[in-house]
């Protein structure tokens, strides 16, 4: 995939931590570390958005539908 160059500014203490990770071999270079951090944040935001959308579902209506389905199924079950 093609790469694009960008310029960023960050707090010197954060940059120091980033450079420590690069020195310790956690990342090959600053660019890879920043790319990984941005990718992780984008994935986290997707998960949060999905969770928020799921929370909007009407739980009472879903429960009613589920119970309705169970009562219809149980009428067809043989007695033991």
C-alpha cells in the first residue's frame, strides 16, 4: 500500500517514550510506531461505535419477540 508523508507535533515527553520503544526494538522506527498507534485507535473507535449502536437496540421488544418465538415452538414439542 502506498505511504503518504505527514508532519506532526507532539509533547517531548511522549516523543521520548516513543524513541525508547524504537531503541528497545518494539518498533522499527517512529513512523511504524505512530502508524500502529493510529491504527489501534481507529479500531478502538469502531468497537466503541458498534457497542453504542448495540446499546440503542430495544431490549424489551427483542425479549418479547424471543418469548413469542419460544411459545410457538413449545406448542409443537412432543410431550415426554
